[in-house]
C-alpha cells in the first residue's frame, strides 16, 4: 500500500507539473500575442459556445482573459466556434468591480444607449500576471524547486541591499517618462532636458508621456500646457494590469538578486578559508 500510494502521489505531482507548464506556456503565448508588438494586428484568440438564449465566449485581449456569458435570444442554436469574438468593451454599464486588473461585470437588463444596445451579461476578466504567476508558482511547488529556492532566500544585510538596489532601479526607471507628440518623438539629449521632461513637461505644449518599466502602465496627455483625458483619440490614465506586471517583474528580479547573493556568499567564505589555510607539508 505504501509503494502504491507513493506511486500514485508521484503520478499526481507529475500531472500537476505538466498542467502548470501548459497553462504557463499558453498564458505567456497569449500575453505576447495580444501585446501589440507585432507590425500587423493579429486576430483575436477566442472561442464561442452558443446555447439556446445564451452566448458563452472566452477571448484573449491585451488586458487579460475575458470570460463572458450574455443573453442572445435571436440565435437559439447550439454550436461551438473558434475565432469568433466579442467586441472589446469596457464594461461600463451595470455593476462593475475592477481591482489590479481583475474585473467583474454584471448587467441584468438591456441597456439602450441611443445608437447602441448592450445585452444583459456577466463577465470575468483574469489578468495575465495572475495566471502566469499562479502557474509558475504551482510548477515550482509541485516540482520541489520552491523548497530549494527557499533555502537560499535569506534576507541578510548583503542580500537585502542587493534586493533594495534592484527595486529602486525599477522604480527610478518606471518614473522616467518617454514622450512623443504627433509626428515626432521627444528625446532629451542632456540631463537638464531629461529633468525638464520629468518635472516640467508642459514646456512642450503638447506631448504624450508614457510611464512604467518594463511595461507602460500610465499615460499622461498634455495639450496647450494642460492635462487632458484623451490625446488624439487615445485613452489615457492608469492601466492596473500592466502596473501589476511591472510589480511582479520587479519583485521577481529582486528575489533573484537576493538568492544569487546568498548562493554566492558560502562559496566566497569557503574560498577565503582555503586561501588563508597553511599549505600541507
């Protein structure tokens, strides 16, 4: 019984590792697919399941995975399709809760907006950072690597300083804006121009400032020396899902620096002890 139980546990761990790796690969792939870094826009990854009176859809947009169920009384059929997708709405109607990239939206009645109609729906948005972090953590836990990393994750003076330097570097780079205006980019060539862009950006008259490292998570528009909500049709403001991605990347880099310092310290002490010991006769 002991061997059978051990074998069964090993099979379950292997299965969970495989599932975690698959979820991690799919989440990273969808994040890159929807990032907009390609020259041409790619089709939206989506799947739709039609039921009598309802339309269930799963779509991958830039802000995360959208799970949506809406009333569809005009198409009382059953079917499954790939490649069909819903329009990327902002879930402004009904009860909407949004925090750190998560969004829950419920609309119980049909909303008539004059020139458009929104059907009753329930939607859930899962940001990529949550899926990627959960899948990676699950893989590390079931593979046993988390215990090995925890062994070296000690916050000594050296490792704490290294982690603080890494986090401070990410913070400074995230607060340094990159800017552009219609037709050209604003590239400071001196430190005084860079400081002016950070503290006095209104000197440029009109500019779009992008903040965030490594992902742009906050955009500020300036026209005629005043902050605006729209910059030539582009929506401005804070993007919570990208802010959390920056935070996750920064802390992952800080923990990596902490582990690297603690991993190298014993080797340095051993090397010093060997050099200081007298040679054998």
